C-alpha cells in the first residue's frame, strides 16, 4: 500500500520526496563533493548561472540511476519490481538532482522511492 502510494508520488509530485541541506562553506571548500548530494546540486546550479553562497539551502531529490531506468524500460520490466540488471548503481550523491532538473528531464529522471 505504501509502496503504491510512493509510485503515485513519483509520477505526480517529485517535490514530495525533496531533501534540503545547507551549505556550511563555499562549494569549492568541500573536500569530496562527489560524496555529498547538496554539493553536487550546488555545482549544477552554478553551472546554470545561479548564485550559490555559504548558508544557502540546497534542494535535491534522489533519483533512480538513469542507466538502470533505461535498461529496465528496454527489457520491458515494471518500475515497481526490484530486479538485478547487472548494473552497479551510481552512489546516492551522483543520483541527486535539483527539482528543476527533474522537471526539465520530461520523465527521464525518476524519483528513487526505494532510497
């Protein structure tokens, strides 16, 4: 029942699964930005021309690995059934996206309801 509700949220409202984390220092000062989702998203925001400063709260949503989503679709497997496709999933920080990026993806990025 809960899982079915989360699947509905994935389709209708990815913002329901949004996390927000503050930057405690400059993005360039984080020693391992690839391991921290809010830093990954802040870097994306900066690449989009947005100003990002210490103290900003960065929204992000953890999505399914796009490679796994694509392989699942090619194999005709349902999205609500966990399977092993022989693909090592990307780390959580690398699957974290700004809500705007998810909307702009036109359904290619899907909220990871299993996370």
